[in-house]
C-alpha cells in the first residue's frame, strides 16, 4: 500500500462541508506547522470521515424513498 502524503482532496471537500474557524481554515489550506497542528489535522480528518459517512447514509435513505 502506497500512502499519498500530498493528497489534500479530503481537506478541500471538508472545507465545503461546513463552516470553520479561521485558524482551522488555515490549517486545512496550508497544512500543519508543528506537532500540535498535525494532531489537530488528524482530529479534523476523523471528523471529516464521520460527516462523510453520515452524508452517504442520508443519500442512500433518500434514494431508497424514491
């Protein structure tokens, strides 16, 4: 398995999902500057995965209702 460290697609999508504080927006756009930023970015990635899962479940429910 190859890890793509420069993959920022989730960050761009997460910026569009909800509103963020200015410091979080900077972190998502420019990347981490230190250990604390890297830790916070990891937390944001987990939040992104939870929101994306909920959004996909919502879309599936809507498609089943139609």
